[in-house]
């Protein structure tokens, strides 16, 4: 979003394209905010069903918590699990999608910093 503004300032893209880019970014953020509770409710339902049938190990088990902070369980289908204290959620790093959720913002921020030097 900020890169498009910088590109328009240095003349790489037209300023009208910047307006559309900003509008698209804002709409994408709102769409993500609206869809996130739906995804979390679905994952919470999957975890509840899995724990009810004891198919998947308990997320509270010490063997799946590395250093007490990171949840790593390849057998758990949920992408998000409740934290051990019960306040908030964390990412299941046993799944590839969990690593994408963890690293994507860092890569995006690094790209913005990298493009700001051009």
C-alpha cells in the first residue's frame, strides 16, 4: 500500500493508479477482517470435534509446546489453537500454512523496506 504511494512520487506509476491500489488494499484488509472470525470459528469447531473423539492429541499437552510459547503439532488439523492460558490464539507451526502466516508479514515488511531504497 505504501509502496504504491512511493512509486507515484518518483514517477514510476500514475497517481490515479495509486488511488485504485490504495482502495483495493483497504478493501482487501476489510475482507480479511470480515472473513477471519468465520475461519477461526470453523477451526475452533474442528478442534472441539477432534478433542471430543480423541483423534488428535490435546493442545494443552506439554510435548507440543516448544519453549512454552510455540505450538508444533503436525497431526492437529487446526491452523489456530488457543494459547495455554486460554487468552488468545496462536499458530500451529506444525503445518506449512502456519509458517506462511508467521513469515508473510515479515517478508512483506522487508519488501517495503527494500523497495523504499529504490
